[in-house]
């Protein structure tokens, strides 16, 4: 059964990275083709994070922080308990969301999020001990959330996918999650939107992340408005370019449309996803007026992404980890070091992995469709890994050999150029 799960996970990996490639001709809109991800190698262990943080517990590595408990190492910090070692301190919850601080990296703060517009209604606070990070534009983001992609259902009936997403999101919000990671490419925005409504949690108290698909880059302004409609919200908290696919000019034009939407108050923070796989595109974005606040990359104890984290730190960009559990791969969840540490704390291996991400300073978005797992995964703010335990987990890093994917992108968007399927059914 374990082997079967591993094989399924591998297949799901392909779906994840190439949601439409794997769907092939079954996708409306003519997606297909095979993107063919390959493994790459990079990094060894440790590495540093950046950004301005606020935590429930535990230490983070740098940047401007705000913690519920525990210590952080540097930067401008905000803590409710425990001692911070340096920097600016503020209250742990609420307030001050649009007050940028000087980043510890010395990299200039990017253009501050506008005070006016729909986004000004946001009211993000720490719930269940989840740390908030103050991003390089002064906006605060919960550093833990739910990954909403359900790869297993992307090939099938989109009504089933959206109904499942609705239930997962409502369960997560009920459990105290206040950060949801979505993408147009996950084909479930309407389900996520319905789950938010079902939960009764005010939209303003939730951090909603979405991602533009490359097929939308050439008409990104329209795509952003369509996204707002599908999510049925006035603003998106974090909008990523999902993949650095297609011509650099088109990627830049999409970024500029995102900058415009940011200035109009439709988006609170901007991000780049998977740009670690195409430095030409990464560098092009760094030349734009508004720098990214967050970059999303594959990262977990077996692929700790040291070099990419150092790169992000140079620009004071927060790193957010996709595949934090390596999609429940047995090589990670069955690791004996993690099992020993978990036993010592009376926690599960998954909880130790999520806790490791938090103490490393990452934003982390484990995915789950199981309400018990959703509940379990947020129960990580009542214990702390010791320095020795953190080092033991850092020693699990396999560099880029530990990565599940290394996507290859080029001037042709290829299969990324096909539009995602849309679901217009009723709940
Ligand atoms: N930017 C990108 O290109 C990109 C790529 C991939 C993913 N992402 C984002 O990252 C999120 C996370 O990635 P992911 O969901 O693919 O992988 P993941 O979070 O590493 O792992 C999810 C898997 O772990 C299992 N799981 C979760 N909690 C568990 C627990 N407590 N005990 C045992 N198993 C557990 C889930 O099964 P159950 O459902 O049974 O709990 C699911 O099979 C995605 O949802 C998506 O939002 C972004």
C-alpha cells in the first residue's frame, strides 16, 4: 500500500507541476502536451530567510518579525511573548498592517501598499498562534496556510473538485487557518470562494492567494478582474505569476498589469512562483518598479533550497514552500530521524515537518482534503524544536536531488499557454 501511495504521489507530482500536461486532451481549452520536468541540483543545507515576521512560537532567521512566543534571531521584530533579539517590536496581532519597516537586508522597501482602495479593508490577525510576517511592502501575511490544490481531482468532473475544495476550505477556516493558497490553474476558485462564505469568517480576516496562469499573461488586467469575479472578492491578498513561461516581454507585461492592480488596491502583495527555474525571468522582474513580496518554490527537509533562499534574502523576499510534505512521499514521512523527533515531542512526523518550516522562517502551505489532517497540521504552535533537532533535520537535505521537480521554461509558453478549464456549475 505504501508503494502504491508512492507511485500515486509521483503521478500526482506530474499533475501538480504540469496540471494540464497530465490532463492532456481531456482538458477543455485544448491543453495537452508534456512539459517534462526534470530534476535539478542545488544547495546543501541550512540557509537563511528574509522578511518581516510575526510568530506564534519559535524562532525565525531574519527580517522584521512578530512572534507569539519564542525567539527570533535578527531583524525588526514584533513579539507578544518571549524575547526578540533586535529590531523594532510591535504588538503581535492586528494593526500596523500598512506601516513598512526598514528591512534588515538593507534592500530598499518596495512601493508601499496603497492605503486607499478595496484592500484597505483587510484585517489580518494571528489566529491559533500562526505567526504573521510583515512583508517588504509593510503588509502582514500569516506564515501558515492551506494549500488548496487537489491534483487527484483535476482530471475529472470540476463540480466534484469545487465541492471538495469548498469543504476543505470551510474545515480549515473552522480550524483557525486564515491563509488559503489557490491558483487559476487549480480549477477550484469558485469552490474556495464558497468555502469561505460557508465558514462565516469575514473575508477581510483571510489571506487569499491566487496565481495567474501563463495563458493569461498577455491580457493580465482582464484576467485579474475575472479572478476577482470567480473568487467573488474585491481584492486578492497575494497574486503570483504561477510559472515563468513564455516570452520575457509577456511576463513583464503581466507584472506591470499586476503593479497597476496593486496601485488600485485590488492586490495587496505580488509574487513570483517557480521563477527559481528561470533566472532570466527572475532578473527581469527584479528590474520592475514594484519588487515581489513573496516567492513560491518547492521546499521541504529533503530539498532545503539554500541558494534560492539566499537569493530571496538579498531582495528581502519572503519564501513560501510548496510541496512542504513532499506530497506525503514515504521517503520523507517515513524518515527515522523525523520519527524520533516526533516521538520525543508527542507529535506526528507531519507536525514536525511543518514546525521545521516555521522555525526556518518560511511561509508554509500544506495541502490536505482530510479534516483530521487539516486539524493536525495547524497544531504546531504549542511546541518548539531544539537547535539540535533543527540541525538534525537540516542534515536531511539532499540538495536538488531531493526535489520532486525542476521545471524547464522557455520563450514559448508551450502547454502553459493553454487556458485552464472553467466550471460554471451550481453548488
Ligand atoms: N506554485 C506551484 O507551482 C505549486 C506547486 C505545487 C503545489 N503548490 C501549492 O502547495 C500546496 C501544497 O502542496 P501539495 O498539497 O501538493 O503537497 P504537500 O502539502 O506536500 O502534501 C499533500 C499531501 O500530504 C497529505 N497530508 C497532509 N497532511 C497530512 C497529515 N497530517 N498526515 C498524513 N498525510 C498528510 C495529503 O493527503 P490528505 O489529503 O489525505 O491529507 C496530501 O496527499 C498545494 O496545495 C498548492 O497550494 C504550488
